């Protein structure tokens, strides 16, 4: 990841800066516990310090970084207890969303869900870690958008950055992306069959296995 190009187009400076730093955190270029030096980031990204600070505030709101007075920004070193709390909430939200989605989703949205699953399969086959994270997020975004509860979707969106961070850690394990694909396919098949009970069961299995993989990755400092 050392050759990751962080420069952004002037046309989309603020959002581009947020996206690039988020990408660097998800990819492991900026590791948990590392300090972010503003002068270095400005040079790497090719942006002004005011633009950088606006981006850092956005990332702080996502809880991907923390800004400590007199010390500056850094990537927090999340504990397993914090990770476990996120996975517990993720289980509550995603299991319910999958079941509700199975009862409500339209045929057109089933096709969109299948397309997102195929995109994840391509990412898993290519071993593109960032594509795996983004396509998995797209898969769940469709499920949440069709669960019939906009508040549930909104709460999950607030966790998305941290979910994606841990997803990147767990996907770094050999074979985890392929196992995720098999689990996500079970979820898709249950939803396509309009089987809410099976969708909940498959979604729960997926989250629990993802949590176990993240624990191994964190313990191994991957």
C-alpha cells in the first residue's frame, strides 16, 4: 500500500480529501495508533491546511480519527471491547434489516442486490481489499434501503465507517473474502426467495463469522 496515490483533483478538494484519508485508513496505510502530521498530509494530498482541517473534522465525526488538543489528529487504536460493541449493534441492525428486506424487496431491487453480490465476487477473486470493502458495503446498502425502516438505515449509516474499517481488517485474512462471499450468497438467496427467517439466520451467521475473523486479525496485528 506504500504506493497509494493520495493526490486529489482540485474540483472536489474537500470530499476528495475525506475519501482519500478514509481509504488510507481502511487500507492500513494509516494504521491504528498512528499520528497524522498535517504538514505531511497537505503535501501528500496536495491540499491547503484549511481544506485538510475541514476533512479531518468530517473524519472525526465518523470516529475514524481523533483530534487531541496540543497533539493533533491520529488514528485511534480501537480495543477489542470497542470492536465487539460495534459488531453487537451491527448484528442487531443487519439481521433485522435482512429479514424485513426479504418481505419487502421488489424484483428490480433483487436484481440490483445480485449485481452487487457479483461485484463483490469479482473483488474477492481479484484480491482487491478496498474493492471488497466497498462492494460489501454496497450489498448491505441495498438491503438496508429496502428494509422499510429509514431510521434503522440511518443508524447503520452512522456506523458504516467503523464497520468498513473492521471489515477491511477481517478481509485481510487469507480466505476470509471467499468465505464472506459464500455467506453473502446465502443472504441473497434467502432474500430472493422472500424467506425472512432464512435471511435473518444467514445474516446472523455472516456477522458472527466476520466478528471472529476480525478478532483473529486484531490479535495477529494484521
